[in-house]
């Protein structure tokens, strides 16, 4: 019987994996033995993986050393769109197939991004804290912002989610810019979006929303000098990847007023030390626990597709996988 491990940080594990297991077994054509492993340390992960044929994970770093110690491992199914946590080159050298989910939560993440924009622009968190802490029923204790129809949104990363955000923003009457060297001009024009360079977007945006995939080239893309170039002191949204943003620089940008607010769904660490997080406790920052993707529909897709990917791989049906990385 094939052995499968579902492993992740404890706060990223789901309470129930019935859909995943059913999808693995249906695609594989036979029962499998499944171990669910809340991550503790590299040694414990290595121990549980050493006899495994397949692994499903969303966030755990999988590198060369671990792969070399797990010779039976044949497939890693990433339960998400991004797979930067897996050393794909090392996996290929070890004969391990890596697959991921091409799309499953486009609408959810786009809705979340625009919800953060609207909540921050309307000062909802500020007013809620004022009511709760001061019992003060007064609207003009903070300066009002322009409505969204008079603001420009710059989207960094014009993939499926970025394009969906653009569609929603255009419905609010916003001017939309996009920064993406791989985007097609015709896709932008179809949505009424103007493709621009990163520097122009920084100077023109009233709102900036990050949807870039994380690569070594854009890791820490939003750093101190980047925030200093944001001439209109925009709202900054990150529902893309935590590694795209230097958190210390983001905190400094908020303190210095280089940006007027931030909506953050992802941090540099997937299991962050919130007791020492410099972004918490602010009237103009909304922090959510990597929940932008989360809905009943998305969880069902996430579990089913990641399970099916693994099952097809283990049964030699690679042509049926939803998306093989390499």
C-alpha cells in the first residue's frame, strides 16, 4: 500500500482531509495509507517522510537535503498556486515530480483585496476602535479620503487574480495601472488597464496591490526605497506573497507616513511571531491570517485538486495532472 504524508505548519492544516484522501484514492485507483503531520522540526518531518511515496504540503520548505534523505518519495503535490517553498531543481534531480494547483481561489483573493482597499479607504477599522475604546460617536476625528472613483490603483502582477481585481476596481470607477513584464498588451486593453513600469506606478498610485508570484528576482521587492518612492502616500495591499515585502520597511513606511494604510494577508513567515509583530495595534493596518483564499468553494477545490494531482502522479497518469511544475 502506498504511503502518503499530508504535512504543514499546524496553523495551516485543515481540520478534515476526507476530500483529499478520497481524491487521492480515486485517482490512484487503490487505497493508500495517509499520515497527517503537524510540522515540528526538520528531523521529525524527515522521519515521517522517509518511507513515504507522496507528500502534500502548502508551505513547508522542501530542499535538497530532505529530498536526498527520502529516496522513496515520488511526488510532491503543493496545495496552492505558489510553489516557491519547494526546490524544484533538486526535486527533478531526485526524480520527484512537483505539481501544484493552477487556479482555485481567484474570486476569493480578488474580493479580499478589494475589501481591504474599501475598509481602509473608508477608515472602518479606525471608527470601530474609536467606538469600542472611546465610546465616541463622531465622524470627523479623522480626515476623509477621496472616494475610489477619483483614485488610481496600481496592480503588481497581472495574472488571473490581478486581472480580476482590475475588473472589480474598474466597476468602482478607478483608473487601473498594471506592472508585469509578462503581461500581454491586449489583455490589459481589453480591461481598460494601462501597462506601465514599476517606477511610474509607484509615483502615480493612490492604492497599490501586490499579486506577484514570489521569485528570487522579486523577493523583498517592496523595500525601504520602494516605499519612499510612493509619492501619493497610497494604501498598500499585499495578498500575494509575504516574501515580496520587507516587513521592517513596511512598518517604517507606516510610521513615516510614506503610505497611509496597509492591508496585509501574508507575512514573511507562514507561522509568524505575532507577539512581536510591528504591524499590529495600528488604526490604519488590517492584518488577516493568510485567509484571502478561504471559502467553502475554495477549500473543496484545494483538497480535491491537490489530492487528485498526487494520486495521478503515484499511479503513473501524469497526463491527467492539473499542473506539473517539472
